[in-house]
């Protein structure tokens, strides 16, 4: 894995650790309780995170296949990209976003099962990231429905920002 990707993986793994720490002591009741009618519970938020990570794993796998077919080589650059991702930083916008139906959560999933799903999704995501590290991900572009054209480095980084955004949402729920 190239140094750029390794740095991004460290960021997304740190975001996931913080997210899981935030919810680890919650009971099933706390997991399932919606803060208000029509608002997601903690469990629904985590299921949404799981669904998005599965979707992104699939997207990245397809992009890796494109890279192979196009003969894209390794990234020749090794300077950090972390501080160039300002446009991807969604976690503190406070702007309510509507999730597409493909990542709309299911209510009432058992906490233990949901934690296992998150763990398996992350393992699959890290596997494809490892494979993707052989290619210059800045050459692989796919449009985001809100932010427009993002390269695969930005998409991977987005998962960490997505975790951060929803961790803040969960903390707000827990403090109310």
C-alpha cells in the first residue's frame, strides 16, 4: 500500500474507533430509541454506516478492475493528501442530508449483530483498499451525488468523515 493510502487508512480507522467507543456501552433499548418521530436511532445510524461502507467497497472494487483494464500503475507521488481534502470534510457542516434509499437503514437490528456487520464490512473495505494500493487512485474518478467528481482517495477518506459526522449525531442524541 502506498504511503498516501496508508495515511488515509489510519485516519478512517481512527474515526471508526471513536465511533465504536461512543456506542460500546449502550443497551439495546438505547440503540433502538429514536430521538424523535422520523429521526434515526443510534442503531439505524450504524446500519446506514454499514450500508454505505458496503456500497463503497463495491465501488472501489469496480474502480480497481477499471484500473487493471486501463493499465494504471502505482501512484508516483508520496506526499500527504490529508490536508487537501477540505471539500470532503462533511462532519461539522450541520447541514441535514437526505440519504439515498440504497443506504436507508433498517430499524431494530440487534446491537451484537450490527456490530458484527460493521466489523465484516470494514474488513472487506480494508481488503479492497489493500488491492487498490497498487494503483494511482487519483486517476480513478467517480461522481458523488453532492460533491461532484471525487477520486478514489477522496472516496476512501470520505468514509472516515462520514463516521465522524454520524458520531457527532450520535453524541447529540445521547446528550439529549
